[in-house]
C-alpha cells in the first residue's frame, strides 16, 4: 500500500468539494490541518481534516485532563473514494498522525444518527470514553438543519425539533512514550469498552473533480 498511496498536507480549499458534496454532514468544519490521500498517479482519493473542537473547554487540554496541558484538536472529517483497499483508512489516519504537531490530544466522534459506531477508531486503537451531551436538530422553513442551539435565531422560523442520539466520543494521544503515558495517567474521562452495532453505509458515490498534485 505504501508504494501505491501517499498522504500529503493540502490546502483546506481542496477539501471543500469532498466535505460539502461527498461527506454526509454536507458542511465545512473548523480546519487547522488538512491532508490528502493520493494514489500512485497523484490523484486525490480522500481527505482528512483536523480543527479546534467547538467546545472551547478542550483548549489546552481543559476538561480532557486533570492537570496536563496540551493542544487538543478534533478529527472532524474523514472521507475517501469507494472501492479502495480494505485497510486504506487505517493507513490514511496513521500517516496523518505522523504529520501533526506533538504532543497532541485528538478527539473524534462517531454519529449513530448517521449509522456510525466508530469502528475505524476501534481498529486504530483509540480510547472510547462514552457519549457526548445529547443534542436537538432544528429544521427551518428553508429546509436547512442545525444540530446545536448556537445561531438558531439567524435561521428563521423553526418548523420541527428532533432529539438526536448522543454521539460516541473517542480520544487519541500523540507524542513520545513519556508524553503518551502522562496524558493517559491524567485523563479525566472514563475508559469504556467499545460500542457495537450495525454500521449504516451512506451514499458517498459523488466523485469530486480530479485533483492531482506535483510532489
């Protein structure tokens, strides 16, 4: 696989077609670091993005650790083309980790409302810490939706409100052996068994315009 695929940093703008059209969320998150998965022909096959979590309590490790301080980022989008090799997601994530600053705490969520349990995080040895605070999804007159309360007054009249299942929360610690041990020992969340359940495939058949890179 290493001979056929490469992972390189990309400009956040290169992720927009993938995130807006191909990923089920269909909206852009905060992006601090963006990476592309390229095949041997240097054609972009997937994107992975990391950004600051919406919950500001994660800043500098607050609410993640009791005393330890380090940058916390969220792995907020991961999407690839279909029909790629079986273990390509694990490879993609591991290569992204190598290119991120360290020490670093990463949080990510799997959304059961969209049929996800977080099996890619389980396969790559993330820590499972339970579920996040439940949210409500607001639907507005124009058909748009919003799943947190902040900003709903700007969206117009609410036509429906639906309670959502809480999302599964996973953590990964990056750094040298000493740093990872310190983070684990000071971790403030419970470490729980991985959740199980059926994964639902969503329609990811959209093909972004071919993007190539010269390395």
